[in-house]
């Protein structure tokens, strides 16, 4: 597995071309493919063994070989040629999304509650049917015999529909003694149990798949598609998928704010580093020709490196099997220009933060009330759509706020063991908390930490049960009344009214709780067509409701802050100002900056021993190329370990600095797209 921490530039050529026409894939040349990969300068290349159509790119006895290849093993040829050129070959293989198993083995098909077994062009196998694993394992065994392979990426290990096939029904009865509920209702423990069953089943399937590969090839890396970490409950993923991986990997297409959050999620969940952030060279996977600009591609790569990850681009092959050389020349230029940054990060650097954002995958539930399973299945035919849920939105909003404040942060997950390194942890709407996670929060505050929790945090256990109050009520110093606001309310604080546009808990405070703000509600129901204060809006009522909107409470040596609504989401400038002021009320930024705009991301990186440290600034603006930054001033605590030399990573030049009272200060005359600054320890 030694390849993993040496390769920070990676590539995949997507190949989901059918064999509906005889000329499809007829012009594919393994030598030309490898020539272009070598031209690009990447260190690792992923190679298709089988695509979503179920077309294999090698002679298969189990499935269907792409007819356009006329029996030629292009998978094996490419793997051998890549290895000969010193480029690490990794296999791509798809589970679940596999049209061939759907055709060959109808008994393995997923079925939603209405009996549908497909979404448009996509057909699925059910992981709870034993025949699905049997088919995929037999197919993987055919190509994993290639000893040149160094790893495998297992794609699509998630639920593309809410499967209600006979195998799922029988297994759910056996494990939980229940029938599959017909209503999606997050207040009903039976529905939550079914959701946990879906998550558990997929995690078990991923673990079985990984173990099968390890038994066959203990020398290669294994990873699964983990991008559903940000897609909410519907796809049925959990941290169990990350546990089945040697490192986190997945593809994203949601812009810079999503990427800045996703890379930190991957860093938090990954078992080994670096994690791998994938994105396409085109504007989306659905657009085959509209390429992103060179500046945007570099920004993707720089953002990944600044967070300690390996960048990974996805090209798409043309139906006849040819590729565009222009992109590979572009990628060659990107890799050449970013080589100094890759070398710096490849020293084992990972992001370090003094603030944590808690991300609760079990709490990524739907935000609407009870709805029939049939209706949800009809409306969610796009399996990879980004579904709204309060946890992802608020965590990404908190991420934006901290980025704009230039406060280095990390994500905190159920896989995070050490919370003591954080001065502050933000917890947004974590309504479904496992008992051990609740204990971590309780112990963190008791030991002196500062916790800001919002909304419905700790109302339920992760199985959907609950007492009707916050399980962390004694820590937070507030208690739920069992009631909620309407869809419009206001946080009344310091003479200001902050608009809140979703139902939120109405809570009361304990006697020793310091109430900082109250809930204010409109004088009339927001949807009343006859009685209202203003025809266009629902202004604050004349008096506060008497319920707590924001409070702080001492618990042990620490402090717990509660905010009733998800205003930390930062939906608009007013909310971002409030969120920023709230954060700065409780922590001092570890890095002081001048002339660094909100759009720029600043991260701190260090190796595990803390001997190598780095400050990274990525000037990712909405309009590209970015306007260069001038006279950027940075001041931070001096890393422990002696006298340091400060080096500008892009060219290796020294940067003048001042050490005073334990603080290191330096000024950078200009930053174009990005710059990393490495602290080097010198002998005294």
C-alpha cells in the first residue's frame, strides 16, 4: 500500500459507453490512452474494469464483455502499460449500479414500494440479496488476478432507491421484528429503525466486499464511493462505509463551498491519508464537452492540497474510444505548476484546527413532516440529487463562516476520538445522537470545552427513541417543552430581531442558565389570509414569547451555548454576521490576518509529530482568474520546537518574519492563486 502516500495527482477516464453501435469503442487504443496519461503527469490512473451498463473491458465468463472490443483485454493491457511507465494502476469496478446483473438475475433487482425496479437508464442489484454479492465477487475475482494492480475503487455502494424487495422485507423482519413502514416519519422510531437497517445493510455489504478483496489480494488498497456523506439519508450511507475503506474517496460537483467542506469531511472520516477528492474536467458528469476553465481546475487541485488531500480529475471517453489531447496538455501544465505544493503536502501533512464542526450522519434526516413512502420514491428518482436537510446545510454554513473569519477548523465525527484539542465545537441540529457521542459532548464540556449546540440537538437517540426532552438538557441548561414555533419566528437579542424560517423547538431555561436572547413570534399565523400585520411579510410580534432563543450554561469547567434555530447556517449576510460574532464571542482566532478577503481560505497543516508545519492560503474567488492579493499580513502562535525558517513553497525562497512574545508575523507582497508557507526548523 506504499503507493497511497506518494501519489497526490490522480486521474480517471470515465467509460460508460454502451455497445449499441458497432463503432462504439472501436478506436480505443491502450497505447494512446497511456501516452496521454503519461503526458498529463499524474502519478496514479484508475482504469475501468466494468461500467454501470455492466460492460466488462476484459474477457469475462461471468458477465458481458463490451462488444466493441471484439474480445480484446484492454483493461489488462492498460494496467500493464501504466505499470511499465511508473504510473500506479488502480481498478474501477461498480456495484449496485450494474445493468447486466439486472438483466441476468431478475431475482437480485431492487424494488421500491410501488414495484419499480429502475430509474431511467439505471438498474440496480440489491445488496441484501445473496446473489448480488455472489455475482460481483465472481466478476471481481476475474480481473483482480492482475498482479500489477495496486488498488481498487468500488463505486456506488449506496441505496439508489428505498428498496422494499422480498429480501429486504424478510431481513428487516428477522432483525427488527417489523414490517417496512409505509410512511417516512422521523418522529416514528419504527421508521428510524428501518433507516438504520438500510445504513447497516449497506455498511455490512461494503465490509464483506472489502474482506473478499483483501482475502484475494491483501497487497492492494480498497476504497468505496463516499460522496453520499453529503447527500443526506436517502442514499443510506453511514460511517460504516468509511470503515470499509483504506482511505476516503468520492466525486463532487457542487462548487467551492461544497469542496471546502467535503475535503474536511473526508479528512475526518478517512482511515489513512491522503484522502482523495474527485471532480470532473467538465462542468458536470451530464455534460460531455463543456470543460471547466484551467483556473477552476487548478483551484480544485489547490483547495484539495491545502486540506492535505490528493486531487483527482475525471475525464470522459468519446463513444468511439478516443480522447482529447488538449485536456491532457492542460493537466500536464497543472501538475507541473503544482509540483512544489504536492511535495510539501506529501510529507504527511494534514489539516489542524482549533475549532471543530460536529457532523452527525445519523441526523441527516428529511426536513418535512410525515410523507408516504410511495410519494418519496416517486419524487426522488434522481438518486444523486442533493436533498435538503438541516444538518448538512448548517454544517456547511458554519464552514463558510469559519472560512470567512480565517479560523482553521476540522470536522468532528463519530470517528473522532480526541476532542480536547478544540477550543470550541459547533453542533448543528444533531437530533439523533448515539449514546457514546452524547457522552463525548458531555465530557468535552465538563472538562473545559465550549460547545455551541442548535435546534433539536440530542432530542432523540440514534434509533429514534427519546424522552421528549434534550438528553443533553442538563449540559445545555435548557429543556424542550414538546412544542415548536411555526415556520416564521425571530431570535430577539440585544434589540435586534434575526429572522428564522423553519419550525424550531420552544425551550425553557434552568435557574442557573444565562439567557442571552428570546424567541419572538409574529402576532398572527404566517399563512393566515385575513389577519396579518403586513401583507408581504410576518414581522416580529410586539412582545417576546417567553421562550429561550439563546443561552449559555456552565457545566463542570466548560460552557454550553444553546441557540434554538439553525441561524448558524449563515443563509444571508445578517445570519453570517450573527454567526461570526457568536464564534468570536467565545474563541480568539489562532491566526490574525490583514488584507486577506473573506473569499480566501486559510488552513494550517502539520505532520503527526508536529515537526513540519505549513500555512496555506488559497485565493479562490467566484470570478476567475482571481484578483491577486497584495501585502497580506499573517500573525500566529509560533510552532513549538525552536528557531524556524519560513519558506515560500512555490519557489523555495525564504520569507522574512518577526518573532515577538511567542507570535510569528510575516507579510507577503502578493499571492496570485495560492501560496503555502512552510516552517522549517533550523539548528541553533
